[in-house]
């Protein structure tokens, strides 16, 4: 049977793999070539967790464990192979891979923050940061408007998932199930927002402005 | 009466509030929506201090103190409300909010760097970095040419304010007054540069180049 | 005679100087002015090493040693002077300065990572990160497509140089010579790739796409 800590390791690896795929897909979309593709995959995959560990003043997770790099290389390689035989890929694939990575990293960030003494409020912020940061720098490097800042409940999904996690912890629900609840909540809010264009209006409607950036 | 450390806490909170406002204003300008607005406000508000603490190898200031997040949420909320009733806002407001944030964070960075053993020269650099970094990533994420790299004495204001701080410390001026001197110097240089278009010519004048980026 | 650690200090300073020059050249190209030029030079020069030290959870190299800032100021000043008397500079100069910085920082990153207990595989990644990161943020800030993501063996040069370093270490070659081998390998692969347009095809050739970004 899986222990908690094995779970966490696998979730972390799964998040890394999924974000490495999303980085590789973006590199392909941007007509990059050579090892730059792997650099973008790696930045996307380990950016969020690296920031989380630096902020929590912990040793960065991948320094003592090369398995994360093997996973990145493998994920990039498989994605590259797949792309050789499928000359097009729909943008939707990138977004779905991104949603899974977001959910995995959100939960890992939450869990690690709470474990190292953050208050629930800070832990929710740190979970969202872990989930959001890798994709944010991927988009910034590629000069896209970051997904996280578009309208479709991106950071919001992390925050709702985080609230579910904190709530379940307070209700003394079994920790593996708590993990699963937070994971699914984040994922479903994000996928639902993509599918049905949910959004959270913050500003009053603008008049259409032809000069908008 | 205020003690020094209470002062510092309030200055840090004020800097966070002011940069959160500038992040929210920029988000509105870029027609963002949902929690992405809060993400941009938070990145702008805590980016500089987070970098400072990571470089000084200290626990990051907001991990053990959720009040910074409350301030960010409050500042973003008030700004959003204000924007509902004032459909336009002049760019100048954003620049003035930014100037206050710059001055607050410059002083906090200086003070913390000196406290943890940096030499005066390094402390000035670290103060400027604290002041400049949040706005830099705000602008990079929003694909604007960063304010810090434009002509109007942005980083220079920090460096002059920092030099005033170090000088006042050497002259054994009361530490609260030293703080105030550095704060006002930074602020006035920056506001003066905006008002009267002061600049520091570094390169010889270019001929006008129609292909300039 | 030079000891190893003196070597390292000089290589670090040389890398900082060379990247400061490349940052100043880029600032000139982008028509920046004032202290923003020095900010860009500094970000380029110390960005990679700062990230390396934060990831290895070490005190950041320049906090206790102001000499790095003197070198940045000097390098920026000399470059600015030179530019006053040579109104044009070929892009090639920027690329060559960048190649030297890449090689210096790659070797420093490798060396420091191995010294603090990273496995060879992680050390190669961390060396590449040190070499690549300063230039990456320089390009992101200036809204250029980062050099590291273009086709000409940029990250790849670091990885080949890193592999040479690890190999030479395993063969018990004298540590100063190992250093030199890694330095020259990285430099020559990068310069060769620039000169003869070497590249590493990762994706199958795209049809020309008029909408490519």
C-alpha cells in the first residue's frame, strides 16, 4: 500500500511531468528548437516548486533528487515524439495538461506549507503560488499574456481547492482523502471554467476599447 | 509612542498596500478580470521584499504573518470599488502610487540589509532591488517596458535615497529621523523627476532611429 | 601562484564583468538611459549566480562582497565610454560577450553545485541554469525572444561543457585543468554554433507558417 509520503512524491513527479509536457507543447507552438525546448519544459515544471521551497527556506526539492530531471527529459521526449506524428495539436491539450499540473502543484504547495508551520491563509496563498508560477514564467518567457491573468478562474481554482483542503483538515477527514478532495476540487473548477466559460467579474464591464492591449 | 520596530512594520504594510494598488490599477488598465487581478497586485506588492529576504537568506516576511495578505486583499478591493465609480483613471495616479511604494520599500530594504550585516554599498543595492523588483515583474508580466528602465530617475531615486540613509547613519542622526530623511529623499527625487522630466544622460544622444524598439 | 579558490573568484568576477557588458550593450540597443542601464547590467550579471545560491540555500555570493558591484559599475562605465566613440556596435559583440559569460558562469555553477553535494546530473543542470538565467531575464525584461531559446546550441553548450567537466573529474584530471577544459568546451561549442549555425533539430521541420509568432 501507498504511504502518505510516497503519494506526495508521486504527485510531485506527476505535476512535474504534466507541466514539462505543457512547456514542450508551448515550445513547439513557438517554433523553438534544440535544448531550448527542454529548458522551457524544465522552467515550467520546476519553477513553482523551486519558488515554494526558496520562500519556505527549505532545500530545493530537486537538488538532492535527480529523478525530477529524468521525468522532465522523458516527458519532453515523449511529447516531441508524439508531435512528430501529429503535425497539429489543439490548444485545448495544452490547457488540459496545464490544469492537471495546476491541481497537483497546488496540493503539494498547500501540504508543504502547512507542514512547515504556515497559517492556513498563507498556505492557501503558497499553494496557489506553487501552482501558478511555473506556467506564469513559461508564458512570460514566450511573450504570451499569462494564462493566470486571463478571465477563466485560474488562480481562483487554486484558492477554492485550497479552501477545500483547509476545511477538510479541520473536519478531521482522513489525510489521503483530504488530498484527493483538494486535487479534484482544483481540477474540476479549472476544467469547468474552461468548458463553460465561468468567470469572476471584478471590474464593471468596460466599454469596448479598440486600443485595448 | 511608536517604537522603531512598529514603525518598520507599518512602513512595510504601507509599501505593500501602495504597490498592491499600483498592481490593481495596472490590471484594470490591461482589462484583466477575476482573481488574476489579486495575483498581479500580490506579485507587485510582495515581489521586492520576497527577493530581499531570499537573498539575505532570511525567512520570507509574509510566511509567518498573514496580515500582509489581508492588506493586499483590502487594497485591491478598495481600488476595485473606486474604479467602479470612476471609469477612467489618469496614468499619473499609477505613477504616484508607484513612487510611494518605491520609497517605502527602498528604506525597508536598506534597513534590513544593514541589520543583517551587509556593507553600506551592498545595502544601497539591496534597497534599490527591494524597491524596484515588484514593479519590474508587474511590468514584465504585463508586457510593458519596465518603468525602472525608462529615463526618469527611477533606480537613481533609490540610490540617492540610500546614499542619504547611509550618510545620516554615519552622522549619528536619530534613527527614526534617518528613516524619514531616506524616505523623503527617495520620494522627492522620484516625484521631481516625474514632474520636471529630470533625467540622467548616460549615452550620448542617438540620432532619431525610425527602427528603434 | 594562483590557488584554486583565487581562480574561482577571478572567474566569477570575469563572468560578472562580461555579462554586465552584455547588459549595457542591450540597454544601449534599447535606447535606455540613466541608472536603468546599470540595473539591467546588474540583473544580467548577478541574476544567474543569485539564483544558483538561493537554490543551493547558500548566502548569495555578492551580499558579503561589494567587489562584484564595483566590477559591474566599472564594466558598465567602460562600455558606455566606448559607445560614445563608436556610434554603432555590431550585434556580434553582444553575442560574443554573452558566450564568454555563459562559459564562466556554467563552470562556476557546476563547481559550486558539486562542492555542496549535488549529484553530477543535478550539477550539470545547475551549471546551465547559472549560465543561462542572467541572459534570460535580460532578454525577457527587454522583450526579446531569449537567446537561450533560439536554435543555436545555447543551453546545449552548457550541458556539453558540464558533461566534459564531470567526465574530467571522473578521470582524475587535475582540477585546474578540468576547469579549463569545461570552460573551453562550453565556449567553443557556443562560438562554433554561432559561426557555423550548428543546431540540434528537435522537432520535425515545420512548414512555413505566416502566422508564426
